[in-house]
C-alpha cells in the first residue's frame, strides 16, 4: 500500500509541478529564441531600436548659422534699416 501511495504522490507531483514548469520554460525559450532571431535579422537595423539600445553614438550637434534662411535675412534687413533710420534721425 505504501508503494501505491508513493506512486500516486509522484504522479500528482508530475502533473501539478513538473509539467507546468517545463511548459513555462518551453514557452519562455521560444519567446527568447524568437526575439533573438528578430534582433539579429531586423531590429538591429531599425534606427529607433538602435537609439534605445545605445548602439548608435549620438552625433554632436553643430550650432545653426545666424542667418540661415529668408526669414532671418528679412528680420536682419529690418533691424539694419531701423538702425539706419535711428542714426539719421539722431544726427539731424
């Protein structure tokens, strides 16, 4: 009788402990393997993922030139005209 109870206890242990642990480990392994394959084939080449993972060094930013466009030139010309007007008004 004791051997029958031991066999039943080991069967219960297999059903409720060993099988779920093996199943969870199997699923976890498949997920990790899939992630590794995706990483090696596709994700390494995505710029956003490269930036998040720190694979791409940040480029140093260059300062923007003072007069880089038409709008800046327009305001610069306006300021120069205002200075000329204020100088001509002040000297007369």
